[in-house]
C-alpha cells in the first residue's frame, strides 16, 4: 500500500482526502500535518510541523495553501518523497521553485484535480482551434471563502486557449468605459457567493451563434478522488513534473 501524508489534514479538503483514501485499494493515509487544532487519533497522527513526522510516507497530498510549499519541497528533497500539489494561487517564484525541485523529485501539480475539468480543458482546446473567429469568455463561480481570483482552473482554461491561439491575452473583468472588445481578448470573470464548490463556463460567441462548454463540481470529494488517483499514478515514477494530462494519457493508453 502507498503511504500518504495529508498536508492540511484538518481542513475541508484534507478530510475529504482522508475519506477518499479510506476507499482506495492502493493507498492509505498514515499521518497528516496541520497548523490548527490537533484532531489526530491513534491510527492517524497529525503534526503541526512536517519535520516532526515520524512515519515514512511515500507521497504527500497537499490542499493547504501556497505558504506551505517550501516546507513540503524541503521535506521531499530530504526524504525522497513525492508530492501531489493541489493548492492554487502560487506566484511565479513558487512555480519556478516547483519546476526546479522536479529535477530531483517526482511532483504532480494541477490547479484542479477533477478528471472532468481536465477533460473540459481538452475540449476547450479543440473548440478554440475550430472557432478561431469567435470571442472567448470565461466565467467562474466559487464559494464566498475562496481567497484567490480568478480561480486556478479559469487560468488553466485560458492557458488552454492561448496554447492553441497564442495571440490571445486575458482581460480580468471589465469596469467603466473600456472601449470596444478586442478580437484577441479572453475575458475572465470571477463570481463569489454562498457555498458553491466550483462552476466554470467557457463561452465562444460569434454573430448569431454561441457555444458554451461548462463544468460544475457538486462536492469537494471529486477533487479528493482526483488527488488520490494522482498519488497512485505518481508512486514509483522517476523524477519530473507531472499533471492531469499525464494521468489521463496513462489511463487511456
């Protein structure tokens, strides 16, 4: 069995990951790390500092925050441990650090661990290639506790379009007299409210017709299930940076 350390174990996503691991036939949770109140039990210790961990995990699953990154990467380097990085909101310096760390560690990173969202990205790329003259707009909605905007998934969707049409660029919301819409804009709009887990729409609009591709997450469990699949995929892999495309390609091979 693959031994998993859950970083952010006491948070909403950490608990979902623990539930998902309890259903896995390949992996199990052996310990957690969390700076909040200790909810550990005899079978699942939770530490306040990753350097206090006594177990020997094979993989770390992290849904905590970008602030945890450097501690996780340091632990991975010292213990030859892989990591599934699921947090959003990394800055450029942190992304560069992840890329560098992947030279010596097996890492998996995705801003959205849902298999469905990653299929959506593939469909968006196909649509962008076929609908070059259409205007592209992205709308995302999340719960009122989400700290970063736009969502990492919205950025992934925009990046998918730009991969096919490199002349495109992002405009984040619109306010005031902004002038006529430029043909190469990708408008990204963030909506926050209630307890929405995550909704994303990609709209391709032209004269007299409109195509909308969308995904709606009904429960955070879909992200936890995806993270566990990623951990199972990553186990035993050589050093490098992997993502959901690699997982999907392996599953469909």
